[in-house]
């Protein structure tokens, strides 16, 4: 792996202090193939990064004198990949509860803020970054309303640095699915529990609507006003009631999706469905309802023993064919870096349904950017957008491809992580067998 | 879970009766005669034979005479057999008749036990335990099976991989000893791991079987040496478990292996082959891919009488109900390309499941076609389902004669009791089933069962009128009579356009929602599903404003449940 | 009972596995051991690879598969899985060498078919990792369609056994039940105790046999299946496959094995194998690793996805395994990651899931490469198998097509549960820790 070694050496020359530190500046990327995602592909172009933004992109971008030149050497520029659903930063070591911060006690805790607990120093973040993933949704889980998810960029030292702007309240829609092969509940018991959870959801939502109405009235009521009740759960749901913040509705089994569509329509909620493992079964209903989905993991087993073996791979394609807007997610923590491969499988098995590589690339760039309302800054290579992008020597969905340069908000990020450092240290260990 | 009074009552009934010093014992009146003559009946002396208008004479526990020209003796009680059919008493090839399920010892004494080396009883290794020592003549299962026509059962202890040795018993008798026809009938084995200790998995059970059998040989060798001359030899340690295994590992005593499915059957066949066990499979539910192997191995089977629930009656919206034969729906390269095909997919999956249910229903027919000697096992079957399941088995292709053989002559032969059991012939034990109509028809109640010459009148259906039209909706006051007293509460039944539902509310407010509420003629049955003991069934007859029923559960004797409708 | 005994005969001998004949024409053949052969025909007779060349013609009645533009590789071998068996862990004791997953094979497990659809033809169905010395494993072939458990055994494969070091056994037995081992020191002791007991056992058996030969009277020693098995390990008749993560515990086992004269060992997972690659290479041990799993517990925190590459470069015979019913469906992709993390060549990457695991399981004379005389276990791909867009089309076991992407119906179940609802849905979005399967039901309530 001489390239990484060289790069490491190069970076040591340019940076001081923490090798993980990014470096901001004016960069002129030249001899690049540019897949803009939204504006087609430039076979040979240049790109100017200044003040954290893409200042210019095109076939003839003039080279400013003060710009540091980054030679793409014919490599391709892509917008940073966006994972639409992870737990990154909220968990360091899976089996150690002290390092897990994604599930608070309580069934209704929408006021739990993922961004509060994201650890910017998680060693998993640089490991993720080097594969071209620059931006992820990180979400609390467990219970009915586990908390508020945040979109984060993978560079920074404080929550403020990481914050990419978007918030969504997670709703685990009452599920009729088994949670694993060990779940041996009788069908009747599942039905009963689902029904109870639906009642709980309806009650909670009714309260949230009431809270939002009183809250709105309170804002315009004349003085003196009575003391308000303190209900932080409902305060967190009020923006959802008002349509300012969407519900990220985790729903997977076909009949639950159907129920969720009814619920969303009945309550006029702004919703994004997540997971959606059986979305293909009711893809027409989802498309008719106009609800976008964040599907995944793609590398997953079918939900039913009788299902065709490749259902999970083909699911994004089948939904897209029916007219559903599809973004992808890994549902991972330590292996969010596999997002490009989830996309590759979705493309390989979705191609017969019109969901080829191009659509898969959109599903991890511009589509999630639009769903999260950040497409003015992220998701494509366009002048004026954030310089969150990377240069690779081939198709980033292929394992043979290497990422050579990566920028987040104009910072040129080092392509090192604990994993590359261990590689460099141990490839030829000294001392070897004997000291 | 609310530990309601109803449930407590059920539990208490499942426990052994306590000493009740002062309870008077009514000695009753002796029978006037032990001789009976069933006259003018259809008699099926053995499967495939039929005697019209014949008489069967029973005296002192034996069949004295059978035939059209037999005259009833003067000392006989005459049973007019017009419209009745007489069969040999049925034989249950494997079950837990007269042996109740002990409480599980889940977490008892856990701290003191090394889970890797538990005491034998915790490990479930009790081959020295004898079913005879566990029999209870008044166990609810005795009457429950007898009512169905079973007169003899091969019964085995519960729990663990080697629960004990089986006994063949009569399903009637004054006391436990009186039940026993033959002890040491079998060694019972199952793939049931111990709770939290070795062997906890079927994998562990198989390893332990291997260990026990191979070590048993070593020990026997040592015992022979020592018996020959103890001088200079360490004494062999007494080991009743291994001693009890020896006849089985020498092929001298059959090993009845409880196997639920094909996988378990394969495993039992493999270990029996390896260890030289004389194998009999009991409780097998399905054998489609197995029949050839069983036939080649010559292993007899007691097929399960526990069938999967039949597909619910299809409603008009269920297009699968009128779908073409299943083979056309799914056998070929069915594809579900996208959402558009999902409705067809559901039809195909239903068809496939119907086909799977059919495989279970055809199990006995499959065994028969493969020439495998087989009887039936009640192991795991609910008595209330057994007659309906036998009808399904016959409907699925086993002839009535072959079904009868599997209930009578074949198990008699397999259990080595065919000289005294299995047919209606002079000299045989007077075990008889007397039905109104053919046993395999739906509305053919069992009227009498004779066990060892003792007559039992079955009045289960007394008062049942399939044509009756009764109204059950309303609020009822119920009474539940147990040994511990009487509980009263309310039962509410609703009837919405023919769909019945309801609740049972105990005095403390504990509410049970009824399931599977059905009304057939004047018989109302329902199920209370959510008890810690599984579902409890209530079944009885409605006469005017009274309901008289029995409650049955998985581990209880029947309890009487009566209700009176509250006036509007 | 005499009547009954008349029926009691011996069970039939294991059935012969079906063997097929095929001609696969014009594929790009990735032999793994002999490079890549363009536009090449492979003829299969009676389940074996009979000829490799060009212009081969199919004998009468032999099916020809036109494979021009497609890639043919050896059937993928997974050195670590837990599918096709109904028990995984007998977690009741730190040493359970007497148990054997080969007793509880399940040829009806749909996951076997799904793995086959990802090109897997052979897998190593392993006991779990709850015990220091777990049970024996079974090497199986994915002969989907067969229903007799005997038919999926890899006939003639050497016996193997599962060991486990580190957190799992210390958590289950030490922390869970107060039974040694609770530490990595205790794990070593449990191993040394067990091996020593086995030596003593073997001595007692030998004494007894000698006494019998010499006509001396002697009480026969007890038979102990556990110690018999351990003694067979010491005799080199059973290959050791040990669950392990940390460098220190890997070195510990190497020392113990060396002391007891055990030569064949494969370290499963070995997330820190890269730290002791020179020692592993010097011992001649194998390593069977994840492509990129880490951080799910403390002992895998200091991991690197470059593990396979570092091990390979240091001369350790390395494979990539699944230990998971999802991962097993795309091992070709997992192997390809070793190109991303460490730049292995195509042949090196493919060896990770073919000839190397075959060697670790002691079946490399039968499978793992496309060579004349080897079993015709083959996978035909659309796209190069190391491309993330590759799609397996046909999987062939012993010359019999067992997976056909075009022809297979969607529903490939061999067993339909008559008591299950047709729309029963199971989600497995969390990675189930298959290594620890069954443990929770054996009184270890602290496990998930």
C-alpha cells in the first residue's frame, strides 16, 4: 500500500499536531473526471474549493495563484456520500453499555437529542470517512419515540462542527415483525401487542396535537398568561405537528407499512419512511402516498422464509420502479464505511428495475440531501455547494477503488484512521519473531 | 400476569389430593352382575370384518362369545345394540396416560449445581425410573382417553432425555397397580434437553446417549469380572441408571424415541443404528421424505394424533378457497416479481401451507403405503382433538379399516399383546368400544367403553341436540366448583350477526376474553387463551337459561362450570 | 416384546450423494491455483472435474452450459458458520468436547440455500464459542434439495473441534456462573487441565489394553467420550479451530499446543492476528478472519480491516469467513475487501474463500480450486466475482446444479411449517451473535 504511506508522509509535512486534523485552504483540483450527479459528468474538468465551498466547477476553471493544486491524476470527483441511517458517534463498543448512548429509558422520549451524545472523537468516524462517506444521519433507537436524529458531517470537534442542519424525530411504528429467529411469539400475541402500541401512538399523538394547539395559542395570547405546563416530550413533537420537522418512521413489514401510510395520511404528518424492508410488496401504495423512503440495510436477508433470496438487494430498485423516492442507509455503526457496497448491491440487483449504478449513486448523495432539506449545500458537485467531496481512482462502489483526496466543508481531510495506522505499524512488524 | 382465582383453582386441581381425614367415603353399591350381552349390534371383530346383528357376551373381564347366533346368558345385563357398532378397544401406542406432568424444576437449587455435572435427575437421565411407580388411577387423562375409546395405553414418564421405562396399562382400575398390564415395556427417550444444565440441547442429549451406552458396556464387563472373583479388583460402583440401560443397548428392550419431525426421526435412526438400539418411533407427525428409509430400516412407528390446525374455513373473499389444485399454483417456477404479484403470492403461499397440512394429515397413509407397521400415539395431542384428527387422517387417504388396525391389531402386535388384545374374539380381554354409527363418522357418539370387562357409559353427548336453536347472547352468572370452594362471576356473550364473542370476568375484576367461540346446536364452546398454563377450553350445553360445561386445560382434570343467564 | 423385536433391524447405510455430469463452455475460468484461463471449457463427469481445455464436447446426454462472458470459480468455502444445524452451543460447561454439531444437522435450513445462491458450496458448521473447549464441528456441502441429514456431510472430511478464548467463555462460565475460567489465565488452565486429563485417560486405556493382552485381570476403566475426543486431538486426528481475538491469547494457545504436540490449528476471527502474524506463520497456523467486523466488543476494538492482507503478506494461510447467515451470502464480496484494504491480487483474494479455507479444513485435496480430479463444486458469475456488482448465476455441487438464478422459483423451502402464518415476518437488522446462539436459553440471562 505504498500510496497510503506516501500520503501519510506528505501529510506529515503539511500538517502540524494531530494527524487526524483537517486542513482548510484554497484548493484547485485539476485533471479530474467529475460526476456532478445533478449536472452530468465532466470527462476532464477542474474544481476550485475556497472558503469551504465549491467556488467553481467546469472544463475551464481558471487557476487562482493562491490555490494549492490537487492533482486528480484522471481520478473522479464525487460528492461526499450520505448514509441515511446510522448510529455513528452514539456507540463505540457494541457490547459495553457504558459506550452506548442511543437508547434512553422511556417509551416516549422524542426530546432526546442524538447530537448531544455524538462523540466527535469516536475512533469509528475516521474509519468511516476514508471510504468517501462524509455525512450521516445518526439516530436514537428503542421504544416508540426514541428521540431526535441529526444529520452530521464527519469532521469537527464539537457538536456544532458536526451539525449538518437536519433534524428528524424518530418514530418506531408499531411492528408486527419478529425481531429475530429467537422471537417465538404466537401470531395472536404479536397482533395484540401491535394493537396496544398503536393505541399508545394515537394517544401520544393526540396529546402532541393538543400541546401544539395550546402552545401556538399561548404565543399570541394577551398578558397576563397562565403558567405553562412543562412537557418536554410534547415540546419536541410540536414541530412535527406543525410540519416543521419530519417524522422518520421506522417501518418494515408490509402490513405495518400499509398501516403507517394510513396513519400518516389520517394525521397529515410530514413523513419519511426508514428501513422499509418489505417496501417492494406495497411499493405502489408508498408511491401513491408520495412518502419518500430511506431503505436499508441492503445487505440483509429476506424477511420471510418463502421470499426470493435476493429480496433485500432488489428492494430499493423495486420501490424505485413503482415511483418511490429512494435513499439508502446501512443501519450500521462501525461499518458505515460499507455504504458504497450497499449501493453497489442495490445497483447490481436493481438494474432490471431501472435502478442501476446512477440511481444508486443518487440514493447516497442528492436524494438524501433533498429529503433532509440540505440539497442547497450537499449531494452534488455544483458551484456554491459545500466542498464536501472526494477524489477516487475509479467507481467508489468497487472494492478495488481507492479514495485519494477527501474534503469536508473545504477541509482537506487526512486519509488515515486507527485501521490504517495499525496496518502501517504491523505489515512488517519490528521486532519480528526475535528481538 | 394476574394470578386469578380461576387459575389458582386450576392449579390446585392439578396438584395431588391432600389428606382429608374426616371426609366420608361412600362405599356405593356393588354391581349386580359382571356379565353383559350387547345384542343385535354391528360387530367389527377385526379390521375388515363385519358381523351384522350379532351379539357379544362379556363375562368376568373376558369376551365369552361373539356371533349372530349367540344367545345372551341369563345372568347378563342386556344392552340393546340395535344401531350400535362394537369395536375392539383402542390402544394408545405412546403417551403419558395416568402420569401427570410434574412441575418443572427450572431454577431450583441452581446455585448448588455445577451445570456441567448435574445430578442425574436434573439432567433428565432416569432410565431406572418405572412408569408403574408414577401411575395414578384417577389422573384426568385416564378418563379423557377412555371416553374416546382407548382402553389400553403404553405410558411413559415425563421430562428429560431418558425419563424412564414405559408400562402398558388399562385405562380403568381401582388403583395404580390394577392398571398395569405389563411393566418394563420400553425405555423412553426424547430429544429434550435439561433446563440450564448438561445436556441442555438435543446435541448434548445425543452425546450423552453415546456416553451412557458405551460406558454401560465397560461397566458390565467390570461387573462380570468382579462377580467372577473380586480379589484384587476395585469394586464396581453401583449405577442403577446404566444398569437400566443395558437391556436397551443389548436390543432386549425396545427404545421408544419421541420424535416430532423428520429431522428428529433421522437422528433417532442414526443413534439407534450406532448403538444397536431396538428403535420404535413415537409421535412422528410427518414422514414424506422419510418413509423409504423407515421401511428399509424396518422401524415401527406410532404416528402422532396431533395434527396442525386445519386451514380456517375460507370466506368468500379468500380466493384461494376456489383456487385451482395446489400443484398448479406453486409447484412450478412461481415468481413474485413485484408488488403487483403479491395477492397471487398470498394465494400460492396459502396453497402451499394447505399442502403442508395435508402432508401431516396423510402421514398415516404414507406410512401405510410404505408398508411400515404403525399405530397411533396420543403424545402431544389434545384429547378433545383426537376424534376429529382421526377423521382427517381417514379423509386424507387412510382407509377406515387401516385406521382401525392402527388403533387395535397393529399396536397390540407391536406391544406384544396380540394374544389378549386387539380383536373382538372369544377369549380376549373384554376391551370394547361401542359407538352409535361408525367411529369415523362425525356424529357417532361413543356410547359405551368396556375395559377389562368393566362397563363405562359415555354420556358426553347426553342432551346434545345438533338441531337445537338457542340464543346465547347476554350476561350470565357463572359458578366454578372446585375442591376449594365455589367461585362466581359474570360471563358476557355478544352475538353480532352470527359472530360470537365475549368475556369472563372474575369477582376481582380479572377479565378473560373468549376466543374461538362456537355454537353448534345447543353446544357452546370457547377458549380462554391467556392463562399461564396455556389455553383453557370450556365446552358445554345450553338449556334455556342455563349453561353446564366443563373446563379443560393442558394440565388439569376437568372442572365443572355452570352459568345462569341474568334476566334482561 | 418379542413381536416388536422382529421389526427391529439395522438402519440403512448412508445414502450416496447424487453426482452430476456437465459441460461448461467458454467461461473465464478462475482456477485460483493455476491462474485465469480465458474462454475455457470445463467438463464434469460423475461429480468430478474431468477435463479443462478448449473445444471440449459434451458426451451424449450431458448438459452443456454456455458460459461465454461469464466467470467460473471454485465453489466458495466458509470456514466458520452456524447454519444447517439446530443446536449451536452446549453452553453448560467450559469443556464439552463430547458434543458434536454433526448430530444435529438440518438440511432443510433455508439459509443453506441462500448461501448457495451466494456461491457457497462447502461450509464449516461450528459449535458456538461459549466454552473453552466446545463441541466438534461438521464440514458440510450445500446439497440443497436433499432432506436426509446424512447427505449433506462432506464425506471424508477430517474431524474438527471448536475452542474459544477470551471474553465469551470467561463471561458465560466465570462471570455468569462462578465457574472457572473468569480470566484469560483461567482459560489457559482449563486447556492444560483438559489435555493432561486426556493424557492420563489414554494411559489408563493403554494399561487396560496391555493387561488384556497379557491376560492380567484388571477392572476396565470408565469410558469417557469427552476425554476420548481430547485424546484424539492430542493424536492429531482432530483439527483445532479456535475462536480467538487478542494477540496474547493467540500466543497462549500456540504455547499450549506446542507443549502438547498439537500441530494443526486455525485461529477463527483472530482480529488481532495481524499483531502476531510472524508467530502464526512460524507455527504453521491458519487464520480465518472477518473482512471488516470490529468494535462489537472490547476485544475487537483494536482491529483493522487490513488484517487479512497483513496475515497473507506474512505468510499465514488466511481465509475470510462469515460466522453469519447474511455475510455468508456474499463472501466473494468480503474477499474483495481485502483488495481495498491491503491490495491483494485477484488470486490472493480468491484464495481467501477457496483453497485457503479448504486447507484449514483439511479438504484441499478435494475442493478449493478448479483442477482435474477435484470435486465439481463450481460457481458461475455474471461479472468478475471480486466486483461489487457481481451476481452469481449458477452454483454447482458435485456436478449437480443446486442454485440457478434463472430457473429457481422464489420459494425454495423444503419444509413448510403448517402452523405458521403465511405473512410471518422476521427482521434481522442487528447482527445476531451466532457464536453465542442458544446460550441465553441455558440460564445465562445476562446475554441478549
